[in-house]
C-alpha cells in the first residue's frame, strides 16, 4: 500500500504541475489579450497557478525521493488548502443565499432589487471606487447599445430573456412607467409613476443609461451570485478530490517514515 500510494501521489502531482503551468500561462495570455476590466482577473489566476505548482512540486519530490519531511510539508500545505476551500465554500453559500428576481408584467425577464441581497454584496457594490471601476467595464462592454440590434421590434424585446445586468443596467425599472420606443430607447417625456430614484437616474444617453441605478447594482449582484454558486459547487467537487489525494498522501508519508526508521536502525 505504501509504495502504491507514493506512486499515485507522484503521478498526480506531476500532472498537477503541468496543469499549474498551463494556468500560469493562461494568466499571462489574459494579461496581454484582454482589456483593462478583464485584466484584473489575471493576478488571481497567475497566483493560483503558482500556489498549485509549488504544492505539487513539494508533493512530487517527496513521493519521488521518499522524503518524509517533504511529504509532511506537502500534507500541511494541502490541509491548509482544504480548510481554505471549505471556509470559502460555506461563506459563498451563505452570502449568495438571499436575493431573487421579480417578475416583470408582460415580459419574460426579471428585475432585481439591491436590498434583496446580502449586506456584503450591498456594501461592496455601494463602494464608490469599486463601482466606478465596474461601471466603466459595463459601459465598455456596449451590451446595452447592442440590444436594439439584437431585437428589431418591441415584440421581440418584450419576449427577450435579458440577463440580470441587461435588465438592470440597460433600461429603467418597469415601475417607472416609461414606454419603450425600442430596445435601447425609452420615452422619458412621461412623468414617472414610481418614486424610485432610479427613474430619475435613467437617461437614454449611451454612457449614462441606468449604470448609476440600484437596479444595475442588483443585476451585477445577481450575476455575481450565479458565478459564486458555480464556483462553490466546483469547490465541493475539488474538496472531495483533494481529500482523497490527502488520504493517499498520508499513506505515502507513513511509508516514507517507516523507510527512514529502517534506515536509521541499520
């Protein structure tokens, strides 16, 4: 069992090192081929690849040379990763639990309200510096301006399944009562039916839209919630796999410890 576990750990970490190098390479590729908004993701990607490579290298060398000290280090590092994954996953499910969409009469898409989401999301999105950066990214994406190209008629627009950010950032809330001229333009000559401040913030101008509205922030919160849920589910799977690797690593470490004891006995 001992030699088998060392063999398994050695090859698992060998392939993991290759994967880590690919992750680092992908991070550098992102830094040169993406705009400023997506480029901010490159540092976490490169850092993740670097950490995975370091842990895998220690585990590979420990199993290859049958060195108990390196395997101990590998197991400690892997244990820290397991704890971090578990903590992040639990927090992700807690933070993303509240928040749901509201049906828009006569439409297939939903609208979202910022107050429905967790206080952590609200705090992050209400941070002026962070929101200004996110806002600039939303404007650069040009998604709102492309709606009129994708949906030629009002009927198509009303039947469209808009994304949370399109529903919140590209149009005024339905409660405002502004008639839609097309998918990217609303008749603002009407007095808003609702007292919602978003009704006054919305403008048809390309760089204004509803980017400063709470409904836009809520759309971003819904998008982040969905993404976090996907990551959390992936983390659960990763936790199970790494737990198995950790168990095999413990077997390899015990075998290495036994070999060291026999060597010292001689």
